């Protein structure tokens, strides 16, 4: 109880009591030491509300960097800027599509690195979140530091646009506004600077639609990174906003000439998934899964948002009757050869 | 986007204070049992800090144009707020304090570029106020709290408190067009919402470290997203003199733009050839090493330093060019022309504070009407009068110690040769080894920039004597310009500069600026015979710092980069002629 009170009242000051000799003792020192292990990542984006920057954490002294799998990485020219301002070209080593993680490599040595804390913490744990939020820090400017509390440890039920988040395991839900543009890939550390988790992509809660502030726990991060480095995490699937082309399902809609062209089927490629599911020319697509669609463009976007491995289900109007078609699991697409 | 204050939300009683109260209640309940005394002490200190911040917090209500927050800086009621809070309020706003009382307030000065404004609450001379501290000492991770009027909730006038930590220091936030730039600002995760604008950001001791004004409002609507920005206390201090002058204040431009070179250095990528920086020798591709005493390693760092400086200050600039390190003193120019600034400040070309602000547009409270004077180039000229009179009083306090008749300053140059200066109401002359020069004191002074090469030393000394003997009213049209660093050396250590008052006089074709110490001594004179050329810079110093009222013992004269003379005044020979 007394310890809890100390936490409540003096926050960072209590660190002095528990820190081991040689370790950072004040909140300021913890923030400074931990921030050296956080990098700014610059890649694709800068258009249509998609930021071209995010965060990453150094997980090995020889330049391995964990980050969130996002459209930012969909670039041939990835840059990492370290806390000291040094800029490195980064190479994508691999991705974990389920946990939405990626590992990058830069040609550097003797970097300060995080060791993920494997055991979970409980709700009520004080944390610091360190990230490149809003891209406000550039060059040798230190990443932004926020403080908060783990509010809950619960399974992630979230979506981005039409797509449900593929990861449904436990996350740390935080009581502070940590998950902003630029934050994905940032570090969540405890009061001694130990890595508790990695800030996830910007997601909304499925139930309420509100933006979630959360982190993937460090044990999941460690497993994801290990799988990526072992090559067992899965294929580096496309990360663009509309990764799946309708044509790969064998579905050809009428030419998209208007702002909201009604999504009538123009033709179906023989032998394709669409043909096997029984689609026919002149069918009008009205829904993809549970999502209503009113234009060719909307169909493309909705199908593009179906996660790899999930079924692609279409609702159609054919001769005044609603027809359901199941095109089977969405095929994986390999973006880079 | 800017956290401007046009919040039209219904009043809401939810308070962050409640959370703090809860902590107090919990701690009170538990401390009956057994609590570490350091915890009790830390909590007591925190309660005290928040009490101090709350007492200095101002809730600003600007009628139909919304409102916001402010923070009291002096017992006589001067309070800082954001420019965008009073941008369309007119000269009068209504302010509430934590004591539950309403006060009339008048807009004193505005700085549109830096989003700062100064108002004065009326009716007391014992307002509780905040203590400005050195914001360069603030560290990431420091406890901080904001006291203000988010969503204009303070219907009972007691401020809302939101606590957090400092998330970043020396941040740069781009301007909207050319105004509302946040340079070298503090980033906090304490909730900064619409209505917090202009309110104080305080440290763990309740000292003022910044003025809240902006947040990263992007995807999630106009509510706190965990990233708020505050104008640093040091920037506020730099502009306080200009704000008190009632002038429309502008920020500094170097006259050169910089960019990052391929090898990561910050280099000059463009430069205006009419700028002082060009005249001092700054050239394309020169590497910027430091500005105003602060190292520059990134373009952002350069913008951070420049963005906190008022136009007109002279600051040290260190560059590396051709493998050589050079230090120069650069006089910073203004970002905007006076007409543009006036338009930005309020829409009217001549610079009344606001278009709706002409006193006829709205009936002003009597106390404000007495303290508001419309004049081109000013937000409120009334306060310029006050400040000019204050400096005049400091000058007058030492007047009796000065000779009233003609002055003689004689002694030796650094070379050993003799000099003699005679100044009187009717004539002025200077004998130098290079010859004798005189000034016809009643003629246009801009045509007499003598001695040759000095840029106008003798006219500067004539005006100096007139200022000391007869006061500011005798030196043409004289305004209180603001404050400036005592010497460039006060920048050397970075941090906040040692500031002295500056008067500006336009008289007989010349413009002169006088730096006046609090003890009434004139420390420096800059005199322009031509507007865009180098002024004659005269620096006065005293061997005995306590010898107030005595003649200076040393006069340094330079023009541009070229020292003209070092005059070592013989104290025995100096004084009134018999």
C-alpha cells in the first residue's frame, strides 16, 4: 500500500528507492537513456493523410530495429535517424504479418539496444511511451516522451478502415494518448527503462470506433522478432493500402468511369475463384463481407482490406434477388520477389 | 493547427482538479496509518506549487470572439497570453482570477509572429503572480502542469489544472503563413485543449516555464492528443520589453536562409545583399556554427534560436568559411514590413490592435478607455508613454549629478594620442589626431556624419547629452522601443540575456537608439544617418561601476566591423567647462 502511494504521489521520484547502482534513477534519466534506443523511421507516405514517418526500437547493438508493419515501410528508400542524429539507410529484413511487426537492419555497431522484458506487467503499472509522434522531432532531437499507466491487459479488438486487425492477442491498453501519427513502433518502458512493449499501428476499437492507445507486449514482440529473423513469420505480404487486385480473383467490374460507378460485374475469368464461386456478368455487388459497397472503387477498397487468409464473401443482386458468393480465402500476394 | 479559443461548448463542471483532490484525499486517509515523510513533503510541495500556479492563472473572456487563458507576471497586473486569444477581442477583455473576482483588462502589446500578447489587469497593485524561470533548465521527464480555462469551463473563474511531464524541449513548430510560429518551444503531455491557450505552464515548484498555446490537432479533432506546445519562458522574457512598449512586435530574420548540406552541415543557401548579415561578411555556403551563443547543428536548431529573438537585436553569429572560424555581430532585421505586421495584427493597415477594436466600435469600460490610445504601429500607445516616462525618471534620477552646462571629455586614444570633445546646447566639436570636426546642432544631423569614417559619432554624443540633460522629450520624437541585451557577451552562456531598456528617437534626419540601464546610465548609442546603412555604434563604460552620474571613463566607437576609436576619458579633465 505504501509503495503504491509513493507511486501515486511522487511518480518518478520513487525510482531512487528501487534503482540499482549505475542505473538511471530519475524519471529524466530513465527517459534520456531509453530515448537513445528509439529511432525515427522515414519511408513512403506524405499523401492523403498517410504519414511518411514512424518510430522504431533498437533491439540489437549491431543495428536490428523492430517497428510496426505499415505503409511507411512500403518504400525502397527507408531511412533511420538515431537519437544522436546519425542517419542510416535501412533494409527490411522481414515482417510478421500477424503481429504487424517488421525488423529492419542498419549498418551500425555498438548501438544502445533494448532487451524486451519477457514477463507481463499488470494494469496499474506506470509506463513511459517514447515515440516520434507527429514527426515533431527531427535530426538529433530526442523522441517525445509521454507518461501513463497500463489501464488494462486485454485482447485487441480493433480495426483499421474496413479491415479487422490481424492480431487478436493481449495488448497493454494505456491511459494516455500515445498512438498518434508517427507513434507506431515506439517504445513503452517501465519506471526503470525496461522495454515492456512496442506501440502499435493506429487502430480504432471495433466496438466503439474510438482510437486505441495500446502496445504489443514485449514477449509478443520478442516472439515476432525471433520468427522474422528465423524466417518463419510468414511471407512479407504487400503493405499497400489496396494490396489485393480484383483481377487476381478473376473478377472484372464494368469500367470505372463515374465518380460512383455502380459495381456491376463486366466479366468473370474462366477457372478463377470468381468463376468457381458462381459470379456472372451483370451481377451487382452490394456488399463485401458485412460492408456495404456502392461503387467500383468501394469494392476494390473493401476487398483490398480483407486480411490474408480470410474469406472473401460478396453479396450480389441478380435479377432482383440477393445472392451470397464465397470466393474462398484471400490469396497471399508477394509484393517483392 | 492552432488551439484558438472559439470554443462554444456548454459549461461543464468536470475538472482535472478533482483527480488531484482525490490524490489528496487518499493520501490524507492513508497517512493516518504510516506514510514516508518524504511522500508527505512531496505532496505538500505539489499542492503548494499548484496553489501558486492557480493563483496566477487568468481566465480570459473576450465576448463573442471567445476567450482563453493568461498568466499574471507582475503584481501590478501585467499578464501574458496568446496573440490569438486577443486577436479579435478589441482593446478590452474581461479576466477572472481564482479568487472568484472579475477584472477589466486592457491589451498592452502583441507579437503576432510569436503568438504572444501582453494584457494588464486593472484595479489592484497586489495581484498574485508567477515567477518566470530559465526554461533552458527544463528537462524531458520533468513534472509540469497547465493552469487555464480549457473549453472556457471556468464559469466560477477557478482555473482547471492538467498535469503531465515535459515530452520534449527545443521543439520547432512551423508557422501558419508567417505568424504563430512556435520556435524552441516546450512539448508536454499535460492535456492542452482549446481554451488553455495563453495560460501558464508551470514546473514542480510552481514557477512559470512557458505559455501554452498550441497542440497537434490532426486526426482526432480539437481535443488533447498528448502533444501540447508552450512558448518558452525565455522567449517570453525576450519579448516582454517590446510587449510593454505597446508596439506591434516583430520577430527576427537574419536576411539569409540556411539548409543542410550533403555532409550534414548547416550552410547559408541564400542571402539578401541589403542585410546586415551580408554587410558583416556572411556569404553563400558559409557554415553556421552558433547563433546568439547557442550551437547550431541542424536547420531546426537555427530556426529555434532565431525564432525566439526580437527584430532589431544585435547578436553574435559564428560561422566557418574557407576553413576559418569567424565571429560577427549581426543586427537582426524584421520578418514583416510595418504595414504587413499591422495587417496581421488586426486587419487595419495602420495597426490599431484590431479592426473591431476601434474604441467607437464597442463601448469600452472607463478604466480601459483611460488606458487605451490608438496610434499607427502600436497595439496601444498609452503604454509606450508609461514606459518612456519610467525610463525618463531613471535618467532624471542621475541628472543632478551631471554637469548642466557644456561638457568636456578629454583624454587619450588607445594609441596614446590625445582627444578632446566639447558638447554644449549651441555647438559640438571633437579634436582627434586626424583633425577637428564640428556639428551645427540646429541643422539636419544626417548630413553631418562626423568625424569622417565614424558614421556620426559627434551627432550621437550631441543627442546623448541632450537626453541626459533635458530628458527624452528634448530628443525629437522619442518612444520606448523595448529591451535589448546589455552586451552581446550576455549571450555567451546561452540562456536568458541580461536586458536593458532602449529608447528610440527620430530627430533632425537621424534615428538614434539609446540603451539605458536601470540606474539611469546611458550604456550605448546607435545612430543611423541613413536607414539601411551601418549605424555609428557608441559604447560607454565606467571603470567604477558604482560611479553613477559620473562621466564614462571609456567610449568605444565602431561602425560595422571597423572600430573607429577607443576613447579613454581622463576623469579629471572631464566635466563641465569652467
